[in-house]
């Protein structure tokens, strides 16, 4: 079972690395894509994620549902590996996985840790769009 989970996660991470951030889709974080989105004034969600994290697993379908709505479809989602991108985690000042950080262009406009309430996550995402 563990091997299957490892293969699924590996496939997911490979898919994330295949392109630049597109609104409503999850992409692996890179400094270049983050800086480009900031310079363009785009709404950004940075998610500090760990594949073993049950809270992260609960957040993903909520965020997927929310970013498929008309009002939040322009959010650009960048995923940071809590275990594999420690330098990025530190740069964002995150201390644990399941951290959601929203930006409106270059400005951080909100963050939450361990949030799984749909309305709270919606409110957080709306700060990037507003």
C-alpha cells in the first residue's frame, strides 16, 4: 500500500512540474513562476504541502471546488513541498504543512494554518481576488 501511495504522489509531483502556473490548477512552486505572477499582479495561493499530511489532503478538494467557481477561477496555485523545499518553506516563514498563503501581486494579503473550513478558505482566497 505504501508503494502505491509513493507512486501516486510521484505521479502527482511530476504532473505539477510540467508547466507554468495556470489559474485553478496546482503547479510545483518555483521562484521564477512566483516572481512572474507577482510582477503581473496576479492572485496567488501558495500552499505548503506534505504528501503524508491528512489536513493537506482535506484542503485540496475544497480549494479545487472553490477555484472552479467563477469568482475564484483566476487564482494561481503554487504548491511547496514541506519536506522537499525547506528553503522555500523558511523563506515564507511557514512552520508547518497545511499552510495557505495568499498574495495579490507582490503583497501577502492573508494566511492560514491547518484550515479545513470551506467558508474560511473561501474568505482567504477572496483576499487575493479582491
